[in-house]
C-alpha cells in the first residue's frame, strides 16, 4: 500500500493512493498514519480489505498539500557515510561500523514544503536517501533478517545538511543536520510488502533541473536489515521511528571548487524508485 497524509500542516488526514493513482480517504477507518497504526496488523488489514473492495471514498487532490507520511515520529536515526562512492568523494575511509547520528523529529516536513536556508549559511547541501519506517518495537536484534522484519515500510527522505555547521563549527554533526525544515519526507509510506528488495532501488536528485545524484541502494556499505539490527544494539526502535539510511555520491561537498551549494531560489527534486518524488523550493530563513 501507498499510505500518505494530506492537508495543511498539523491538520493532515490519512489517505491511500490506490493502484490506479486515485487518492482515497482513510479518515473513516483510522485516525492517522502513525506508529500505533503501523504496529496494528489488524488495522492495516482492514485498510487493505476496504481498498480491495473499492469501499474507500475518493479525495480530490487538486491543490491539496502532502504532509510527511508518518505522524508523531519518535526519532529520526541517520546513517552517515553508508555508500562506498559517497565515502570516497568526501575523502573518508568506508566505516568499519555504521556511523549513527540523530535528527530532531521537528525537522521533518512534507515532500513539497519549502526548505529554509539557515541564516549565515554558505554550505547548504542536498542528500537523497532511502528512509526506513519501523513497524515493531526492536531491541537487541540478532540478525539482519530480524532487522528487515521490523520494517513497516519505506519512503523518500531528503537529509538536507549545512556542511560548515556540521564539520567546521566544532562538536558533533548535529549543528548541520537539525536546522528547520531539514528533513522533507514522503510523499508516501510504501509498505514493506511492496518493496521486495530494498537493496535494489535507484535514487536520483536534481538541482534546478540538473542531475546531481544517481545511485543505487545496492551500493550501501551496510544494507537495510543490518542497519536496523545494528541500531537496535544502542537504542530501542519503536513503531513510527524513521531511519535515514545514507546517501550516494554526488553531493555538493564532494564536488570541485567552487562547490555548488544551495541558495535561496534553487529548486531540488528527488526520487527513490517506486517510492515517489519530492520537489522543494529553497528560501531564506
């Protein structure tokens, strides 16, 4: 299923995009798309059954904002340097273990919402990523297979980053990763049953119409199941938590001088195969 949330920020309603591309209203069945729903197999089954029977009312999507596909996210866990080519372009050795950092859940916005360039920023950068949405509580998992079994679905994520804040201002990466609007997510949460191989997905990103990133999750150093297993050794994952699994090569930081960092007025578009497409216009904060 392709689950999404539509409406003005803070007032989104749950919806489904059916096989014919028709937007369907889920508000008569569920209150929202959140961790509680993703952990409830019976409720998800009722949605599937209603969709199969054609019982869900159509929604007119004209002019309707698409919000993040998951509400009330507990945490956003990110994996750094998780593609061989991205590690190489940044001059880093491929890590022996996954690099983990966190983004605040309030950085998450809709897939077409404005992204704000922080005040004083000169190195705002792009990163297309595969996001994993957790569907079961996970702690101390023992195998990558167990890790995959905890996944409710997948989404497109834009891990916007400010490289000066991240690398040159001291401390950890958090300063460059947690600016307002720095994690567009969606448009859809595609349930795991519709993504048979998360290690075979193409990721692409364009800036002002120019292709900047073109990679595949096949190039991940640590695949999805191993990422979930590994993270569960250090923190408990709960339904509705999100893991950004890293970005392929092609970011501004990895390009020759003068590096083409983002500015107000730029337009970024990105997609992950089968998971939909995002588009953001950048504005000054």
